[in-house]
């Protein structure tokens, strides 16, 4: 039986074991240590530019932890509302509930699949009218690595003085107008889960624009321990710090990051070229020159009339050939958990969910394997 083609596997760069061995040799196997500090520095150097300004990175045990701490630092609390993109992974909305706040969902725009700036402003005005107060924060998501139209989002957010927590969990290396995603908002978030562009096996990072904010995030991430010669706690904290061993993997991955991005972009270009003339198949691509996706995931939309297949039928056909694929994220406003949450809707993300499919996109995929995938998608 042939080996299954997976959706998005991690790929090691070769130096990871050196840093892991160093951690074991020096007995740094806890949730702090040289690898953590160096990984944070590597990320800061990679992300910082003249456009981004000063950046400080706090390495954490997940992207979800980073989202949670970002909202905490923004002062989100019980009874507040936070505007979220409906078309996203559940963590973006779940963390709102951690703090006793309520998510308010906004639909996507068709060109980027991400938060619609016009609907965002409509939602803000309507929430102010209905509740008498502005939402406490906005969480746009760079979905599948595709940048949000972040300039338009920030213009709306600035107009109403609402801070932006930028969910770049899937978008390390993606750029908007030459600036790295994750560096635009008041805070930014990355995920280093095992299927991401680079991995720490499990992990994430919070991107801050000041040393003071980073120190506050670190305080909360290490159980909010007061400065005392004994364990004293004046506030509730969390066990969110990244381990020195996981950070060692991350340090090694940074050496291969650009190579991984280059390959994922090449995979997207391969799919785009081979499926260009396929009736009813549209490959998600950069809307214009402002957007530079890392193409962490290559995705297609399937017109069931023109292609004579549905996205689910193509998924089943690929599965029968031992090839992974995945339906797009089910929008949060359609989830049972959030059925009572407000939604500002134009049916864009609902339509994307009903017609979209993620194709295998891991950087280890060869052109021969990609050809095998294409042959299963093309009409018989």
C-alpha cells in the first residue's frame, strides 16, 4: 500500500537536534533557558523592519495562549464585546469567552477571504447603538497565510480607537505592502503547531511593540509571580511559557523558514498552473500586489455546475487515492457553540465553506507527488 500524502507535515531543517542536544547537555529542560531567549531574538530580528518599528517577542506554549494574553493585555473583561472574523479557527473566538467577554462575528470579503472592512465598521456602529459602548478589541485573521486587508481594517479601528489583536497564526512570512504580517496590530500572534510553516512541535508567540508590554505578558505567562523571595501572587496567572526544548526546535526551524516559504509558494504556483484550464476550479491567489501570502495552505473553490463535482466529492476521491485534503474552516457563526452570537453577514464565508477545499501543501511535497494529486482532481 502506497504511503499516504498528508495535508501539511512539518519539515526539519537539520539544526534542530543540535539545539535540543544542547538543552539536554546543559540540563535546560524547563520552561525557560537559552533556547527560549535565542528563539525570541531570532523572531524579533526576522520580523522587525522600519515599517514595524520596535518589536518584542514572548515565546509561549501555543498560539491560543498568545491570543488569550493579547486580549488580557488589552483589558478585555466580563461583559465586553470583541469583534472576530467568523471565517477562522475556533481559538480566535474561544479566547474571548475565557475572559467572560462575548464574540461578535463579521463576514469575509471575497477577494482575500478575510475580515470585510466595510462590514467591520457597520458592526462597530451597530454594537455602539445597541449596547451603548464600543467593542473592546478587533481580531482579524490572516487565513491560510493570506494577508488581511490590514490597512483598511486599521483605518476603521483607528477611527473608533479600538485596538487590533492580529491573528497571524498561519501567516509567518506573509507580507502586506512589504511589512510582515503579525506586526501591524497592537499585538500580533503566531502559531508553531506541527502543521505550520515552522514548528516547535507545539507553541506560539505574542508580538509586542514595547518592552513593558512584553514584560507584562511574560509576567502573566509565568503564573503572575510577584517580585518577592518566595512565591507570592497578587493576580491570577497562567502556565503559558514555551519550553527550552521546544524552543530549540524553533531555533533550528528559523534556519529553514525562507526555504519552507519558497517551496510552499512554488506548490501554490504549480496548482495554479495545472488547474488554470480546469472548468469550475479556482485556486485562491493574492488579490493584488499589496498581498504576499506565504501560501501555508493552497486552497481551491469548486463550482459544482461547471466542474460537475462538489468539493466533498473531490475530497472523497482524493481520500480513496490516499491523499489528504480538508474542507475549509466552518465559520464560527455556524458553530453550535456560538449560535447566539451576533453576526454581520453577507454570506461570503458561508459560500466559501460550502465550495472550498484545502489541498496538500507541505514543503516536502515533490513535483511528482503534486502531479499525482492534480491527476486525481482533473476530470476523468
